[in-house]
C-alpha cells in the first residue's frame, strides 16, 4: 500500500509545472450564475420563461454581455440558434420584428402643432424602438425612422421637412 502511495506522489511530482497549475486553476475557478436555455431554441423563435433556467458556469465561459436576468430575455426573439445549457448573451436576442424589410409602413412626422402621415417602403427590418431606413416613394429619398408599432414608424421634424 505504501508503495502505491509513494508511486502516486512521485508521478505527481514528475508532472510539469504548467499541468499542476492548470489543474489547480480549474479546481479553484469561480462560477457565475447566468441564464441558459433549457432546450435548443431555433432562430426566430419567441423566448418565454419556460425556455430558460439559471446555471452556474465558470467565469471563463461568462464573457462579454452574458445575461444574468431572465427578464432581459422574455418576449425577445432568438437572432440565431441557441444551444441548450449554453450561456446567453444580450446580442443573441432582439425585439420581435414589427417592420419587415420591403413592407409598406406608415410614416408619422411630428412637429410642434402639426402631424403628417405618409406611406413608405421599409428598406430594413426592425423591432420596437429600433431605427429602420424607409424609402419615401414620392421623393425617392431614404430617411431614418424609429419603429413605434406594427407597420408604423416615426420621424422627427428635422428628418421630415426635406424628405416630403
């Protein structure tokens, strides 16, 4: 028995310094509580609380804009395929698409005392509060507008006047 213990101690002493330090670092690695999908989620799927769980992962895996709160993800749409039990990043999700590229949108231009509406064609897609590019079919100018609802965008007076 003593020979086995002695042999094990000698083999450990013979390990290179980098192997010993890596194994010690792995054992002592701190963990972080993050949100992970409970199952694979396809691109474009809406995320609900039932799709999410908390997990403890090493700090090395919790890099960048990793999400630690389920409320940040509920009601969002997956930008890409999300693998089960993998940490989620804020860039993995987005607000649901309310304006699709190529769709007809209602543009609302507001200024103090006046409100104008016009029809335009969305040149990019976007969710609530995101900025999209819209083509004015009368002037053929493109403007930047903020999505305010399904098929509706808003632009301020500085963008509206020259583009009508």
